[in-house]
C-alpha cells in the first residue's frame, strides 16, 4: 500500500511539474513568434500585444507555481520511498521531516532572493534618478511587449516610488526563483548537518573548514561574484560601475553555481551518513 502511495504521489508530481514546464515553453514560443518585428512594430504592440503580454506573465506565474508544487510532491514521494534506508536520498529528505527546516529554507530562500534581486537588477533603487522628473507617473506600471528572444519579453516595469522600481523580465525572475530555492534548500540541509554533528560531538576538521568556505560560493553565487569584483579591484570605483563591469560575469557565476547547488545536497548527505554510521559503530 505504501509503495502504491509514493508511486502515485511521484507520478502526479511529475505530471504537475511537466504541465507547468510545457505551458511555460509554449507560451514563450508562441509569444515570441507573435512579436517578430514588422514594418510597424509599435502599432502591433499597441493594438494587439498588450493584453497578451499580461496573459503571458500570468501564465509564467501559474506555470512556476505548478512546477514548484510538482517538485514538492516528487520530494514528498522520495521522502516516503527512502524512509528507513541508508541511501543519500533518505538523508536529504529525512532532514525535512522536521518542519523547522522548511521554515529555515523559506527564510533563507526569501532573504537570498531579495539580495539576488538587487544584484541582478530585478529591484532597482537609484537615489540619483528621479522618475517624476523624467515625466513618469509614480506609482505606475509600464509594459514593454516587443521585441526580444523568448523569455525576455514581455517586460514589466513597476515604478513603486520616485527612486525605486521592480523590473520583471520572465527569465530573470525564473532564474532568481531557481537559485534562491536551491540556496534555501542547501542552507536548511547544512544547518541540519551542523546540528547533527554538534549533537554527536563530532570535531570539525580542516577539510570541514575548507568545505564551509567553498559553501559560500555554492550557497551564494552572487557573493562569489562580489568577492571576485573586490579581488580584481572593481569595487573601489563605485557600486554602479562595479555592477556594470561584473554583469557579463554574473551569468557565468550562476550557470556554474546551479549544477553545484544541485550536487551540494548529495555531498552534505554523504557527510551526514558518514557521521551517523561512525556514531553507530
């Protein structure tokens, strides 16, 4: 009966996840084809694409929620399947049997998401720029419907105050959500491992210290970018210039960090299993 439960849960999780993923891809592809520049792209944008742009953003939000819920159901099925075994998956999922670690994950993910949002220009605060002086109404919303590669349009700009705006580019928001979620997951699992080692009175080795340092770069890819900028002397020329110079490297940092963030839980789980086995023997 338990086997049927976790199989049904996993299958439904995959269905929900892929429905969200396919909806997202199809929406981006169709929208991109409809926004191919014509002889009068501005007229096309004004007459036809504005409502569709809002619909695509709504589909993006719904698809991301669907994928998140599907991933959660898959995780729960693996938690049920691996319970009581000695596999790495069991040590990863077992940590989240305690709801406190879900709370730690949520706090870490949201905190990192805000931090990532400012560095990636999702949240833009410019004390030296007045939007009202530029003729913009505050608060207001501005939709840019055309034209760019799939995932980069439509772009929504929300002017919150005279100096603060939110720039919603679908692919940037998805990237922020993925990285922040993985960071939160790794932080919660790392806290679990640390508490377990402390409970079992396991001494931290030099290797453990090196691992903690590497964890900064895995758990905080934008921190790695900021440290890189400081090491090469970019940081002294000002925050604006630093962000502009670092921007081309930030995509590389994230591209390298996502596989590392996916692999990190298995490394942490191996450490937890090693400690647990050693304590039992």
